[in-house]
C-alpha cells in the first residue's frame, strides 16, 4: 500500500469524506457497528430527505453531508445539505442550482447521484453536466460554482469526482467527444481537459475515477468507453492504456497489489486485473487476468488483502484471489444490486436495491453472518464513521448505531 493510502486509512474510523470512504476503497476500521438492524432496531435516528438522490453520505467532524434533487414543477432544485450526526437535525440546506426542466435520466439513476467530497472545511458537490460547486462546510455558503464541463450525457449523471492534490477529477463521457477533466479545488477553474484517445461506436460511461501513486507520480485511473487509461494528475497527459471493448462503465476501480481491478462493460461485464505503470498501449503486457462470470455492471469491486469481493447486478456474489483471479467462492444472494460492497468490522456487507443487507464472513469460504432489512429502495453505498452506519433509502437517511 502506498504512503498516500496509508495516511488516508488512518482517518477512516472518524470520517467518511467521499464515495467509498477516506481512501475510496470501501474500508471501515473504526469502532464496531451493529450487526443487526431494522426500521426500528438499532436506529439512532431516521431523517426524511426531501427529493431524490443516490449520492452516498459523507461524514466529517460530526456532520453528515448529502445532495438531493427536489422537484419544482417541471424543474428541479439541486441541493446540498448538512445534518448533525448525533441527532439527525438538518443544520443547513442550500440550493446550488435551479433547473427549469428536469433532463431525462435512467430509471436506476437520480439527478443527484454523485457523492459529495468534504475536505479542509469545504464541501464539493457535483451534479454532472448540470454543474458543480464548493460550499463552506460550516454554513453551506457557496464559495464557487462551475458549469463549464459541457457534454451530452446519456441516462443522466452518475460518476462522483475524486479529489487529490488540489484537483477534482471528473469523467465526462457523453454521447460524443468523451473526455476527462480536472477542476482546481481552490478556484473552481478548469485545470485541464483531455479527450479520450479511443474512438468507439458508443461513447458514454458513468465511472468514478480513482488515483494511484505509481513511482511517486499521482495517476488518474479512469476506465471509459473501449479502454482504461491512466493520466498524469498534473496536466492530464495520457500515460498508458488498456483496450477492451465496452461502454457504459460504472464501477470505481480498486487499487492494490500493484494492480488496478476494474470493469469495462455494462451489457457484458468483465473484470480485469491490470498491472499499474507502463507507457502507451499496454494491453498485451499488463493484463494479469480477466473474469466474466458474476462480474458487476454497477457495484464497485472490493479488495481486502489478497481477496477481491464483488457482486453482480443480479445478486451473484464472488470472492477471488486478487493476484491470480482464481475463484474461492461464488454464491447467489438474490435481489438486484447497485450499491458497492463495504468491508467493516472484519465482515463484508452487500446491500441490494430493496433494503436487504447481507453480512458475509471475510475469507476463502462462503458464510452468511446475518441479514437485515429496511423498507424502501437502496441504491446508495452505505457510509461508516464513529461506530455508526449511514444508510440512505429513496425517502430517508438512517443512522444505525448501538
């Protein structure tokens, strides 16, 4: 594990500042959270949230941050809000953008799907092509807004930004001319834009990129239509790429063991393990293994030690040897899945789209440790902080705690 990830992992117990936690790897190592819950059991509080958003909660310094899209006639009020983590009271609720006519989206999507990022007293929110902004975490005051990243989205916006070394990186893979962009976190100005270098018949995707530090260089790892590419964080120069046919890429890659683990297609999902580093087209040299049986279209893979866990959208969960791709187990959980699995308290949590959560024992043999149910739709990945889980449904946010 590189020094950057080690530093971030130390923060995980007390905060969950972005999609999939402090190091974007889905790991929580703080005080133990409840193994069992329901709509009433081990619920510290339940807060109705106006509108709809599939952004996950971000939890920092005793506050919970969310985005939501509230209908206003034919239009939308795109909002960010902060709640007191102790009691669930809304501290501030700020409109960021107002839209006269709500654009069309996929039925599995929302107009507020990207997860906020909280860093150094600021909250960064992103509503895809509709715009992004930086707000003060204390009171929600808007510090800058940016709607310069124009592209033609298909099915709405899904991918979250990633923040590293003062840059917010966003994949802008629309129906034509897909590109990667970085925005200066301090000023809100576009730092660089880099067109995707592989032309495909279908060019849209919804990926959340990630950052890997390779030989001291921060690299943006971003799967997209027809390929996965690594970009220099400083200026967006493409460093290397792997070509694999596919489109509509959603899962965030997992980084570890000198490799990146990622999906390259929605309709015919396949997981690839690729060595980090190189120059130019490394398709022939860097692919270590590939798996299609049980591969996810939407949930991100989860790396725990030498084991890679993942769940298909149709509820097939798997654990494989991350170094070789050899399968330890593959079992049907049932249901449909969009949320990414989380590693917490030495267990792996899988959450389906209908509020059913399944705890599975970490390890090379499959063992269900328990199941829990809440009402409503659950597409957002749960957040963990300070001995609590924050679980979002289509109508409310739960704090699950002992």
